[in-house]
């Protein structure tokens, strides 16, 4: 079964790219692990949580700027979508303190880059930065966009079924199209 899901994911990634242009132009500094959007793997029906984690040494490059928005590509519109931003990593490699949360369910545009502009920009320090998206959807769907890889460390994390650990997405060699945008650079 796992092999079939992997092959289907590979087919979707290589054979049915979204064909949309990459992110919208903006005068912000972008922190990301991904490349140009290529597709979106199918996520099983139910609740799924995906994340990217930026190590503190990369976040530290943006200490002179504030986190102003999050960008992500959505292939389809889930029933619900929750964005959470965390700073720090616990001893068991889980996100640290939640510093921002937003219900984006009514704001998702399918087949497009979505931009969530924070009401107030967040000053972040040089600790790890996690950006997570939680989806609820009644049917298996391709949801969050991805590049063609290769997967980089922390570029495509998914919460395991028991909700106890984050794992690299194992069904395709990709990175999620989830990006942090900062107001200015050092």
C-alpha cells in the first residue's frame, strides 16, 4: 500500500504540476527551503499537519527584520486550515512556544499562492522557527504545494499519526511550498 501511495505521489509531482507562476512579487526577504511550486502530494482524508522548520542560525540572519507574512501554495481548498507559528524546539524535537495562530479556513484560494499577512509583525530571535499548517478534509486530496526536491532537512515535515513526532515526508523527495517573509534584512 505504501509503495502505491509513493508511486501515486511521484506521478502527481512529476506529471501534473500546477503550472502556476511562482510566488507573487513583493519587496520582502523570504526565508524558505523550497523551489518553484511543482505539484502537491495527496494527503489522506482527516486531519493532517505539515510544517517547515528553519534552524536558528538561518532565522538569525533576519534579526533586523520582523516576520510580516507567511506564504504557501494550496492545490485544493480543505474544509479547514489552521496556521500556527512557533519559536524554539523542545527536547523531544517538537515545536516550542506558539507565537501566532490564525484560522485561515475562509481565506484559502485553491491552485494559488496564499499570503497571510500578520496583523502585527513578529520580532523573532535566533531560535528555531516552525510554521505549521493543519488541514481537515473529508476526502484524500492534494493540498499543500511542493517543489521537485531534493528534500532538505526540515523542508517537508509531517506530524505522525499518533501526533507524537514530526517526520520527514517519506512518500516523495520534496519540500513544502511554505515560506516566511520578513520586512527587512540585516
